[in-house]
């Protein structure tokens, strides 16, 4: 694996690499969820590029940015072990040479996709995500972009960005990898103390219960309420939202309306850590 700290160096190497190139953007503190993306990227002999960049413009709280875990040595070991070919490990100035205020995505309109959930609860977050992904795509020019379903709303925003900017990169989405108790793997899980870690397993259980309720035809607002109440009953959990929404519009799912898939998504504070997770309910069996 070749590690590059500048875009110029990476582009020099990639000009000689074989295509297709599959790109996996990350913020580091890598775990098995990220590795599932690297494995998917490398399938069928593709050239794999990963980036580790804790993008300051997508953090709406400076304390969250400062507390974000950083494990560069272990990250490089894992990436190499999973066959990653190139690691781009830039400084902020290399990603934003003209300053972070300038963004090729500031005029984009994500409509309902950013109206609720993370968009409503983390002001500026998706503007920062679109900004950094568009910058990284301009640097790497991959044929494929590999992202995790764990960040369902992020995937929807990036899919819309690719369409709006007519970027011909194919988006590949990888299912969520979970711990033994069902907790979605996340870099932020490292910051959970033992008791918060135990409590965090409840998030998956409540999302699974709500997803089963949707599949059984229960009302979405009732299921949201039940999941919120069950999580709030645990003194270590503070749910911010539980939403049952249409997977394409990310607006609240209304029973009786046609939907390709339904998403049950939640954001929950677990001690000092904010965690997100979701379940997809295909509607073909409903
Ligand atoms: P992050 O480093 O948190 O920005 O995540 C980088 C990429 O890994 C994103 O596309 C995430 O959706 C994906 N990812 C994070 N956690 C998981 C997981 N548990 N399973 C699958 N993909 C994940």
C-alpha cells in the first residue's frame, strides 16, 4: 500500500494505476464496517483507494470534532491487510487549497433529503459532507464510490449530488456491519464506557422491533413512539429521533402510499456519544 499525503502525489500514482478505481472515503478510526467497504471495493481486482480525512466542515460541534478518535497506525495496518492499494492521508490545506469557504456544491438543492433527521439535527452537516466528497472525487476520479448503508441519509445526499453535478461515478452501497449484540459498528463506539456500551445495544433492538412492526402493518407514528419510549426508559440513552420514512424522499412514511423501501432511522445519545443507525424494510413483501 502506498500512502500519499498530497493530491498531487496521489494523482501521479493513479495516472499509472489500472482501472477501474474504487474509492472509499473515511474519517479513520477504522473497524470491520470500513473493511467491508474496502473488501467490496477490491472485488474483481479493482484498484482500491481509501482516504482518511476528518473533515472539519461537516462537524457542527467543535467538541465532537476534537473528540473524534484518531488511530492512524492501526488504520494503515488494517487497510494494508485488506488489500488497499493507495491511502490518501491529507492535511486540511491539501483538500481545501483555496480555503474551506469555497465549495462546488454550495448551490445544490437536496430538497426533502436533508429536511429531517441528520439534516434537521446537525445544521450544515450535509453541506460539509457534499463539499468534501465532491473535492475527494475531483482528486481521485474513481469509477466507483463505495459507501455504507449505516449512513443512509448520507448515501441519499451523495447520490443526489452525483446526479446534480452529472458526475459519472457509480455509487456502491454496502450493508451495515454490526457487533455481536447488533450495535452498528462506528468509530464513535470507542468512546463508550462499559455501561454505555451495554445500553447502546438497545438501539438496534428497538429499530429491529419497529422494522418488524412496519412489516406487520402497524402504524409508523405508533412504532416511532414505542421505540422512543423504550429507549428513553434506559437512563443511559437519550433518543434524539426515531423516524419511519420513505427511503427515496426521506419524508415520514404515510401508510397506504407507494414506497420502494421504508427506513427506520434513529439518532440516540448514549452517555457523551451520539450514535445513528437504521433498518431498511423492503416493501415488496408488504
Ligand atoms: P466514517 O469513517 O464514519 O465517515 O465512515 C466511512 C464510511 O464507512 C461511510 O461510507 C460509512 O457509511 C461507512 N461505515 C461506517 N460504519 C459502518 C458499518 N458499521 N458498516 C458498514 N459501513 C460503515
